[in-house]
């Protein structure tokens, strides 16, 4: 099983980002925890965690509205 991230823009379209592959979900989540600010600054508004081709979950990188 390979884990990776898909990067999405404001309209939900796929956008370019680092092509990283991880051996576990924990490794992928640790990596996104360290890099999400740079991704958000480059225009990525959400990410989807993939296990091979299956989407495990999606997550917004936008700040929470108060």
C-alpha cells in the first residue's frame, strides 16, 4: 500500500504539488503537518489523502472562520 496526497485548488480542481509517497498513513500525516503552510501559501486550499487510488479523507488547508 502506498499513501500520497492529492492537492486541490479553490474550485476543487487538482493542482500541482510535491510528489511524495509514504509507507504508512502516519508518515503521510506527519509530512502534511510539517508542510501544509507552504502548500497553502502556494495556492493549495485542500488536500486528499490517498491509499493507492482510494480517498481516505479530504482536509481543508484554509483557516477556520471565526
